[in-house]
């Protein structure tokens, strides 16, 4: 049974919601890259994994996993 026009979202709402999700995903990826950079820099500066975890509110296992993942290839 087809939905009535009353059940349909307002004109452009679907597209706007999809665009918002795409923008949020891109922002999340950028934040993850920034977090990785900061965690690696802190570790290279001599901070322990436990200290980094306390500072960030992350579990130490998550910090170790961040440190174990190689950096993404540089964009060319």
C-alpha cells in the first residue's frame, strides 16, 4: 500500500538529512585523525598509555589500538 503524501517527509528533508549524515561522518573521520595524531605525539613525548587514557577518558586498550594502527597514507 503506497504511503499517502501526509506520511512523506517535507520536500528536501530526506536529502538534507542524508547530507547532514555525510557531513557528520566526515567530521568524525577528521576528529579520529586528530585524536590519533595527538595520541601518537603524547606517546612520543614520553607519556604512558595509562596517562594518555586518563587524559582522554579512553580505555588503555583503545589507546594501544590507536598506537598500533599505521597512519593513513599521505594524500597526494
